[in-house]
């Protein structure tokens, strides 16, 4: 119940009585469970009640009751807010915290009408808790990352002249699933040739040709936790310009990692990478922020962006993904995940980063 204890501390600091969690990600965080649906009422004394329906009762009781949760099952004939209202009265909740970053205006108006209490926004307090990953959370992210790495290692030797981006992406997703991923972290980006100049391009019917760059940006999910990586490899051959751009991006990525330490501002990572790219003459070709935090969501706070002046602290898992994009020609991005740990960030990504030139596979 450590997470519940931390949430209870937020409640007490706000001088409230309880907190109502309804958002999918916050529920996963509080419950340490990914397959339950319902609402969780966290009390200031550190106790918690999970309200669900008959589809999830057995699983909820098995997972949550041994950890001190109370599970309440509502019937099909009674409204959810009848149960919540009864719980607020039972626990004498007068001041309730709500997820102002989750509920729509309409949903909040409905809750305020149905529940007899005063409301206080949670704000960024849960996001701040989730930003600092525990050893258990980092272990799940690492497991997801190893699944992704193994999937890419299977795919690369199978690339062949004439394969479409769509087929390559489908194979990569399939291998991640076989290796234990719950789902892709996001829609897999897998691009060939001139398509690689689009940072968030969508795999299509472009066929692989000798001399292409192949860019794969993807991730796996394990116990709800996401991984994220990008690798760019050459197929058949690489020109001098391709090699120069690749080495520039790799140097920029290393510079950002060296800047990643507790106590520094998030934007310093971006500026460290951007300077390397600018000095090499490609400043206009780096068109996005350096990175973002990763956890139960693929994009979390804080971010390694020019305008983010949040202070890095131990436990943040941040992507380091500089890129150079040359429309009509090619693009290169290299991405690792770093966990902030004192003065030296730990790289959670183990897949090789030196430029790989894959041999051509020509169907007979």
C-alpha cells in the first residue's frame, strides 16, 4: 500500500478527507493492476475502497483485498453515484479531491451535482509522484525494453528488397507480442528511404530498396509500463552524407546523456544535443524536443524540451532522441531511455547504436 500511503499524504497536505480516482492511468498506478475497471476512493488515513461491478469482482478481491483494499461491488440496478454517495457519508468525507486533468467539464459538473461535498483539484500532485519511478517500476520498464530489443533483433535480418513499411511494422508488432508485450507502446513507426525524414511518419506501401535508411521507433508494454526506442540502420549501403548525419545524431545523443543528472533543468538536455547538431550545420533539421518521460503512459511529465525548466530528480525515466530530418532525402533518429540517478544517468537501452549496414536480401 505504499502508493496509497503517498496519495493519502497528498490528501492530508491539501486538508481534504479523500481522493476519488476514476482515470485509467491513475487507477493503474494506485491499484498496481492493469485489468480492473472501477473507481477508487482513497482516504486520508491511508485506507482505500475500490468500487467495481460483477465483471471484475473476483479479480479485484483476489488482487486488492490481500493488500488492504476494501472492494465494493455495485449491482446493475443501482447507479454508480449512489454507491459513491453512500461511501462519502460512511467515511464522513466533506472535502474531496478530484482529477481535474482527467474529468471533462461535463463530467465534473455531473459529479458535483451528485456528490454532497466540497471539491479540490488534485492538480499535478499525482503526476509528480508518478514521475519518480521506483525500482519495481524501472524493472518493468526494462523488461518492456528487452522485449522490444529482441523483437528488433529478429526483424532486421528478415528485411528484404521489396518489403513494404507496413509489412515490416506488422512483423515487429507480432514479434513483440510473441515475446510478452501486452500491446505496442504506441503506433509503431517504421519507415524506409525518404519517408524517414518524417519524424512521426506512418508506415505505408513504400518498398525497401538498396541504399535506404530504415527507421524504427517503437516500444513494448509490460505490467502496464511502456518502453520507447528508435534505431536507424542502412540497408545495402550508405553514402558519405548518410554516415555524416548518423554520426552527428549519435554525438548529439551522447552529449544529452552526459548532461542528464539530478539537479539540472530538463531543457539543458535538449540544448546539449541541439548544440552538437547546430555546430555540424544541421540546426534547422532538428525539429522536435529531445525527449519525454516514460512510464504508465508513453508521454509523461517532465519533458526534455526547450521551454521545460523543471528540475531533474532521481527516478525520472527520460527518452534521449535527437534527430536530423532532410525532406526528400532521409532522416536519422537514435533513441534511448535514461533513468536519472545522481550525477550520471543510467542508460536502460542496450541495443547497439553504431551504424549498421544490413546486407541485401533479394527474394529468389
